C-alpha cells in the first residue's frame, strides 16, 4: 500500500577474498525500484585487519507507492559472503533483515 514508511535494515557478512587493506569494509544500501535510496548507504569497518566479519544497520523514513520493490543490496565494490560466522550452532542464524512499518497511509 502507498504511504510513508519507516524502514530499518541490518546485515552481517564477511568480506570476500582478496580482503582490502588496510581495513576490511563493505557497504549496504536500500534500493527502491533499482535506484539507491539517498541516505541509506551504510558502511561497516572491522575493529582489526584480521577480523573479516562486519555488521551494519540503518533506518530511513520514505514515501513508498503500491508495487514499489525494495531490496537491501551490497553497495560496495568489495564482494561479500553472507554465510554466518557461526560454526557448530544448532539453530538458524539471521544475517540480514528488513523491518517495514507504515507510519501514514497515502490519501486515496
């Protein structure tokens, strides 16, 4: 439905080889209808060069029309691996998500 939405998103990933130097990093952005939504590119940087796993989160309030397509995508030139960094865990691990909340429905 058309309206004003608050969209929160998060991701956890590993930077793919070759790992950029001096510090591994990647960026994600929210795309609507294959166009990057301004202000939604979030970059993650590791705390140490040997740590390749990063976490990012962001939030935006935007107007969305019915049938618009929203995607959370890699916005950097670095490749990423979305495999969870969890060896031996017995339950599912969420590594990316989008929460969409309607703040105001569009006037008909």
